[in-house]
């Protein structure tokens, strides 16, 4: 450091212990002859809330320093970010410069805008990592979230250990450990996390492992299905098809997975390189496991989900965790979960719709850890055995068969267009308004292709329309692409 004053900015999400980390640093400074000041500025709740903690340290030399309340672009010596996108925000705000030691976790917690995008809305982690290396004087990055899980500690302790090992502060590691002990809370686990943070700085940045093989089947029926896949489907499609079978058995049963493979066999017979079958295996499995009320209720009442929630909040034995969900099923979704004749009758009757609609006119908060709503959802999830008799099942199977027939017919005359049509179910996801919007865009693309399949650039146009539909929620890009496609007739 070429100056006495040390400035530190900590960017952390809610529940990650950013305040605890700031307190440790303030306690560390005070115990080692430094004056210190800490402030915090809460941000908007993008992903449970982001807070910027700002700390200034000044050695006790008799002078009275003037300390700032907020970080100033170009004047931050150390930036600590609990998540990779927060590091990106720090870079964009000018906190990271050629004077800055940047310490950041390489894991991602996706923002609402990323998760709710029609297509893949994830921001590029590679771009942020490259910017971190380029903009900072020194970048220290590793998966601190994973390290905290292994160490059974909060991520704040990992960051504190990384700060100690970085050498960016003029204090020995023992002083950092003393600050943790002085805090008096969860000392043992925090010291474990601190040691993991130190070790993380010494290890190179680890990239996530790429899964190249599906897990082995654990039942005789599962092994039979895997054997069928290996015998009949091309190699590029086998791993995805095995995952598809696993998903559909979990969603419905082994007979449903058999139907999935029956459908894939038809495509594989026409496929020359396995790429079309591979794409169909992916999107057919996703479509056949569509989200209905039965599926939502099933997922929300699984023991594994409650265990995952407890793990996420790091609940200790004996602590009570309450889970409150927001649910807003539309009357259409409720009726589609009924038997075909009954559901169709209610939807076709304006009088019955008016009587029932008020019960589903607004969303409600549901405590799934409470007995009442848990039993309601458990009862709904038991409807899985009757799913094939529901109105929604009939509707989805009709759509799926029509899509399969179109891809199959197109594969004979225009393989390139068939591959683009195979990806169109990307538009169909979720439930309620999200599903309605997606299926409407999908059907408009299929209608366009049906009318213009003989065009020489039909494959290119389907791809362009699909990508435009995924570009934004409001549909401006999609409408523009459709207008352009219409002019190109």
C-alpha cells in the first residue's frame, strides 16, 4: 500500500453474513492499532437483497482522520464479493481498478431477471472472470459457497480467510482468528470456514465439472430401459435419453418412459447423424413432464425439498423452519386437472366459470410446513395415478403428437428445418401465464412454418422466429420477426 488509509468494500447478499464479516474486520483493526469506521447501504431485493458494506481503516498516529461514508469509484483498495455477479457489479461501479485486490466467489446466484427470461437469461460468468483479471491489481476467486458447505460454515468465514491469506491487510493470520474468537458466536464452525478460505486462495480457480454420463440405473425396469436406449438410439442421443427416462419415471411411471422411447424410435429411424434424435430426446422429455397442479404439489411436498431448504438456511437440529409459498392457479389449470368430461364441461359453461372463478381470482400464501396445506398439496400430488385421465394430459399429448408428426415429416424433405422445429418446445415452460404466453408463440411459429415450409430458407426463418420469441417477454422482437417473415413470402 502506498498510503496509510485502507478502504474496503464488501458486497454480499442477504443471509450471507456480510455484516458479520464487516464486524470481524472492524474488530481486527481496533485490536491492531487502527481507527476504523464501517457503514452499510442496503440495495434492492434482486436475490434476497444486496448490501454494500464500506470500511475505512487508518493507523493510530495521533492525527484525526476524515473518513468517508461510502465507497468512491477509483478509491477502493479491497473489494470482497460473495457471489460472481456482485463482483461484476463492483467492476461496473468503478470500485475495482488497478489498485484493487478483488476477492470474489466464483459461484452464481441468479437474479430474478435471469431466471424469468423467456430463454437462457444467464449472464456470462466467463466475461466477469475475464474482467476481474483485467481490471484488478490482483484477483482471488474460487467457489466459496462450495467451500462453506464442505466446512459447514457461513460464506462470510470463507471470505475472511481469503482476505487473511491475500496479504492485502497488514495483520497476521493469528489476528484474524482472534477476531473470530472475540465475536463469540459459532466460533468452531467459523474457524473451520476461515481455514477453508485460506486453503481456497492457495488452490487454483476450479471450473465446474462437466457431466458426460448419466447415472447407472438402480432397478431392473430401469436397466431394461437403458438397454433399449443403447440398442436402438444413436450414440449422441443416449445420455440425454437416459436422463429423459429417469425424469419421466419420476414424473409418472415406467410405462410413460416407454412411450417416450417409442416416440424417439420413430425419429431415430430417420436420423442420419444422431443430432436430431439428441435434440428431440431433450425437448420431448421436458414437454412430456409438463408442469401441472399435480406436479407442482408433488415437488413442494417432497421430503428431499424440505431437507434442501433446511440445508440452504443452515438450520441446526431442533430448529424449526417455516416455508411459505405463493400460489395462484388459474381456473383453467384447476379444470384441466379434472377428468376430461368434467373439466371440459366446466370450461365450456360460462355460468359455472363465473361461480368458480372467485375462488381463484387472486393468489394466496400457503405454509407448506403447516399440517393443513401440506395435506392439501399431498392430496393433490396423489392425483398422479389419475393423470392420464385428466383434461390437461389429453391436451398436451395431442400437442406433442402433432409436433412429432411435423418433425418426422419434415425430416424426410428438409432435415435442417426438422432440427429447428425440434428446438421450438424451448418456448413452452412453466405454468399459468408463462405457459399460455409460451404456447401461443410456439403455435404461431408452427403455423408460419406449415404455411411456408416450401421456402428455401424455412429452417433459417424458424430459427430466427424462435430466437426472437425468446428475446424478450413483451414480444416486440417476435412481432418484428413475424412481420419480416411475412414480407419474405
